[in-house]
């Protein structure tokens, strides 16, 4: 027992000496590494300085020239023109990708076409309004959702085109104005002889419907006023009033209520029906939140120096390994 007790402290001392020895070797390795790094940058001071200057200048130029502003237009396609709207936007998107500035300038009417970088369109999902417009829409969505799921159905392109409002998004490399870009773009989207004729006829039909509904409401009010007068007259004379049950007063009141609701919707439609693709609102010149935007002046110098260090390290490593291979 005593022999084992005497061996334990000696073993502990050996372990501590080993640990301290390894720790000392580690710090020596760190010191050697720092020395090599410092010597590397001293030997390549001119190259590193040039890379920093070039990276700083290029980063400053790119930060100044490659500005990015997001723009959004909310529109409402009328007269079942959603497919037409999406086709026009996709065509314009392809022209921007091809950098066809002649088409954008001459056909769209944007005087500085190079400023527009990309464009896209997406429906604004409003399932409640979609269901409210037609009772059959609820049954349709419910039926489709049973097989594919509600979220997938609502985001499906075919379904989403039937929503009332759609958002057109595009990016520009400069500040734009409504007159410079938005109005020419809307004019381009509304450029269709077919839909212009549909718009004129639909607007005329809507105006006639409003007039006819007002006439029917006046007639219903006259009937209700006549009935009310008879009831009031009978109450004053203390006489019984008999009326034909076929009048169906409840149905008349429901008809009046429906007509009033329709008239309200029709008057709102009058505001939208002056254009095939009606602009609802726009938000312009939103500064891009790209994480590298405005920071290239710092990123590029560091990137260039890191690339130079990596290349020199790779060359040195290759030469060392090639020398070993020759010796073997």
C-alpha cells in the first residue's frame, strides 16, 4: 500500500511537466506563426498596399454607381384581363433581362430604360374579399383545398389571378418619378384595342345598370310609402285595414336591401372601370436593404488581400510538396 502511495505524486509531477511542456510548445508555435505573418506582409507591403487601394477605389465606385431602389405598384385588372396583365409583365421582364433598351424606350415609353433592372408581378392574397364577391368562390376553394391544401390553392397562379389586387414590383438603380416611369408603364399595360372596347362597353352597361336600379328603388319606395300611408290612415280612422297577402312585403324589403348593396358596389366600380388596368397606389424609391449595399468600399480591399494571401499560400504549399515528391 505504501509503495503505491509514494508513486502517485511522482506520476502527477510527470503529467504536469508534460502539460506545461506542450503549453510552452503551443505558445512557441503561436509566436512563430505571428512572426511569419508579419514577415509576409512586410515582404509584400507594396502589393498589399496596391490591393487595398484598388479595392477601396473599386468599392467606392460600385457603391456610388450600383444604387438600388425598390418600387411597387398595386393595380386591379378589370374585365377579366388578369392573364393579359401577366403576359405583358412577363414580356417586359424578358426584354429587361435581354437589355432590349430600344423596346423599353419605344414601346413602353420609359425615357431611361437602363435604369430599370427587373420587374415581377404577384397577386395580393385576399381570400375574404374573393369569397365575398361570389358565393360560388367559397365552394370552389373548399373543393380544391380538400385535395391540395388551402395554402397551395391560394398561392397557385391560376387561383391567384382571380384576386382583385396585384402588386407589380421592379428595381431601379436611380431615383424615379411617377411621370418618368409609372405613367408610361400603365399606358403600356392598357395598350389593347380589344380591352379598350370592352372597357367602353362595360362602363356604359354599368352606368345603365345604376340608372335602372335607381328607378326600381324609386318604384319600391313608392309602393312602401303607399302601404305606409294606408296603415297610418287606418290608424287615424280606427278602421281595420285588409291587404292582399300576395304583396309579400318581406320579399320587397329584401329586394330593396340587395339593390342598395349593389348600387354601392356599382358606384365603387365606376371609379375602377375607367381603365382596363387600374392603378390603386404606388410606393417609389425604397432604398434597398442588401447587406453589401454601401459596404463594398470595405469588403473589396479585405477580399483582395485574402485572395492574395490564399494564392501565395497555395503556391508555397505546392512547391514544398513538389520538392518532397522529387526527393522520394
